[in-house]
């Protein structure tokens, strides 16, 4: 990714939600950055009861500003 503003477009409620969101963005060739994915089991009780680690926070997906609107549309069209 170039040095552009990154925009938070998705906060996962569970690991399976995160995987679905990643597949949707990849399918549309939208580059993204993942925050908190690799640290979910490092602190405290991991993801017990919450779907994410309460110390590190949920997994977040960020995209470049120019892709944000399209990414939000794609992700929101697949929410339950």
C-alpha cells in the first residue's frame, strides 16, 4: 500500500466474520490492512466469551481512503 490515509471499514465480531470479510475484499481486489489478528491469543483468556480478546480489541480491517466507500458497500451487503 502506498502512503495514503487508511480508513477503518470493518470490525469483526468473530473470527469467522473476519474470514468472510477478508474473502469478500480479496474477491473484489481491494487491498487491506489487518489490525489485531495476530494477537488475539497472546493476552488474558484469549477470545473466550467475546469473540475477540478484550485486551487487544477486535480484529479490524482498514483500506485506502479511495477504496473505503466500495469496501463498506461490499461488506455491509453481506451482513446478517
